[in-house]
C-alpha cells in the first residue's frame, strides 16, 4: 500500500474559584519540587495576557507526572504539552494528523510510521525511532503499562526499526488488526530512552519502584511546554520557546500563551464560577444550562451545544447475583427515564438516546440501524416493560405507601440492596445516578446511589469492586470507533476474576469458561477489523450490536462529548467553534486541540 500523507489520509473505519486567580498578576510557586510546595524565595508575576487558565482536567492534589504511570496528573494525562504521541486524530474529518510521526503506511502485516527528522527532546537531544521502539517495547516487558495491551492482546508480535527514521509495528498474523495500533499511535506518549533507561536500571528494573518517581523536577519531554511549578491549588507550565514543532508546523510561530495553568478546584460548580468570573478561560468540566451563561460559549450556539462522541453507561458486575440475570439487566434499562437525564441531568446536551453501542450520528451513523434498536433495544423508558422483565425473571417487589421496601427473587428470598458507584463531585453524573435510582425503585428494583472519591473509584472500577458503576468506555474519538467501544465493553480475552484488575469488560460479561458463553461475540470482534467491504462491515456491526442489545451487559444512559468544551473570551479569543471549525472541540493541550494554542490572541492589554 502506498504511503499516505496525513493531509489526505482518511481512516476507512470509522469565590468558589481561588481568589488569587482573579488577579491580573499573582505569586506562584517556584520550580516544581517533589513535595509540591512553593519555594518562598521565588516569586513570579504571571501577566494575564500571557497566561491561559484551563480547567476540568485535574480534580485533586498532584501526585505524579510520571509518563508511564497508569494515571497521571495534568499536563501529562491525555495531553501533548510535555510528552507527545506519534499521531493525532481529527474527529471532525476522520483522519490522522502528523506529530512525531510525519507519515504512515498500513498493510495486512504491519503499520509503518516515519518519525519526523526535526523532532527533539527538550534537552536538545534528537527524538529518534529508537525512542519510539523503546517506549512500546516497555509494554512487552512490563504488563502494567498502558502500551502493554498491544502485546498481551495479541495485536503485535514485534516493533522493529525500519529504514532510517522508521518504526514498524508487526501485526499478529492471525488477527491482522491494525486498529489498536493506530489507536496507540494517538494515545501512547513517547518517552526519552536516554532518561528512562538509566532510571529503570537504578530501580533494579523494578517497575513498581520506578513508577513511584514523580517526574516533577524539570521532566524531559518533546512537547511545547515544560512543568514549571505545582501545589495543591494549581499546576503551572511554561512555554518552551525551542520546541521543535514551532518551525515544522507553524513557520516558527510560538504558542500565544507563555503559561498554561490549571487551577485545582473541588467540583464542576467551582470551574463554572471560574469561567463566568474570567478566572478560567477554557474548561472541560460540566456546566449546567450553558445557554443561560451569556459570557460562556460552547461548540454550538444551540442544543446539543457539544459534539457527541461517547456513551456514559452503567456497568453491572455480572459476577454479583442477581446481576448475572439478563432479565434484571433489561428491566433496569427499561426503568430509566432517559428524557429526564437528557433534559435535567445534562441540560439538553444530548440527542435522544438510541439502544446499542453505535452512535446514530456523525462518522458512525452508517453502522446504526433504527429498526434493530426498536426491535431488540431496551434504552427507552417503559415501566410496564421493566415490570414484565422482572416477572419473567421471577422477581417480585414489596411496596408500602407507594415506596419500595424490598425485592425478592423467584425463591422468595430478599435480595440485597444494589449500589451504583460514581465519583463524588461529578455533578452531572451524580444527577444521572439519582434519576436512574428513582426509576429503578419505581419499577421494583432495590437500588441506591453511592458516591465515592475519585481515587477510590478507579481502583474499584478495575478490580470489579461494585454492584453497578458509572463509566464511559473509550470516550476519546479514535480511528477505531465504533469497534473499540464494542471491544472495550465485550472483550472476554485475558479473563480476570473479581479482585484482579481488568481494563476492559470490567463487568466481566461472557466468561469463555462459563455456561452461556456467546462465542459469536468474540468472533465478530476478531473479524470486523479485517473486513474491507463496507456492506459486509455494516452487516457485521449490526449483528454485533443486536447481540449486545439482547444480552444487555451494560446500560447506556446518554450521549456525551468525550469532553465538555466551554470557553470565555474575556481574556483570550480565537477558540474554534462549529462556525469556525479550524480544529476540533478539544482542550488546548489535549490531543489535536493542542494546536489551538497557536491560534489564540489575548484580548486587549488584559
């Protein structure tokens, strides 16, 4: 297959706010320290017209900027500010965009990426194909790292150095699935071999000891910004005027903000107030009723205001009886008032929900069947249908004065109360869960909400420590959609029992060794990435989506952008919108949205 330049390559598969921030200038901590505290001997004035304040990406005190950690703080996690990916994905056009990689080739046997000859690290050393190979090879050596699923999932068998500046990902000869590799090219941040290798050696090659290192003292990256300082109140980055991409992509132009700073607030409301007061310029936090906030803008100027790219959903832990019963799961789905979620919990920021795992709009629309959704789906509010499913499963509900007291199984045994876990402070999710609980209890299902701290949430999610938990599978727009969403929800390879961490199918549906295993699901997940005929691809997606709807392993709740995109032009202007879609609605610094930083201009002399 001929090499495709990124400009034309189309993917065929588709004051609550901190008072300091209200000032034009303020004192900030000095150079970042391992303790995260300020150096009182160093003060730096941050002119407002040189400082962009971003929000919604950091919810607690910083703990790690280690690029290999499973979860890092801003500006490392999902960001291209310090560390960069090989490629970026444009979800508006459905194409890959160059970054560290300048071009790519996909064949039946490999994905070949050419590394940009100008790329270099912030210490001046060149960023080479060897750095890329080293980064991905770490996932073969250490199973806990984010690039490990390429190896453990059997998608690649080797990463080779090709002709000068080329990295070749060798695909597994049976799967021949390039989609996870392309996703990894837009997700995995490349690390400097000359920094990481000696640090790992000093840690005796113990990855757990290595991951304890915070990388908070002038970390060496390839991106346009450097970590300057952090505390429990904010994280500050400073522009690297020697960034290699300035010349390659922008004709030598520098990003407009000298500083990009993330204040740390406790809830969505805090960031909303910060936006309205002009203390935050752009945020991915949830802001209710944005149509009433005249100073705050979004991608669209009317409903749904944001571009839907993901599907938040409830994940039942299938190993927790009675959640192993499809009748109960479908009853739960019928019991939810989806219109209330759309109108009340997310302020109209969603089109009406359809059943299944395919978005009915945008690039995925061709794979969606309204007829299938109507025939097999349960994503509609229908209490009679919910009660019919409960009856089919042998469940009975006990009410007193119109309030549910308890639910019994077919043997007449009282069922334990089931709890829905969700992070506290995520106000839109909290509202959704309350609406879900109200509907399920009205149908006769004994369910309650349980809001937990975010740091506890992630551990519970991956270990299966929940009855039901709210989570969004693969929210980022990627070249593999919608296959990767199905794979994330349904993949039953590398089965792990409850208590052991699992990063896909956390509800542990469709155990290959258990009765009732649906082998056809895994067959379709394996076949779809290799199907080249579009008519056959549509047919396969429809079959897989019907199997999903019949088994109801998760319960979709609403459509959502992968991130909310809200901005104010009180201090900076030039943000992309649907009327001026020069870049997608992503946070400045995140993925392709990083390039917004070169298009902004300060307002007046603020």
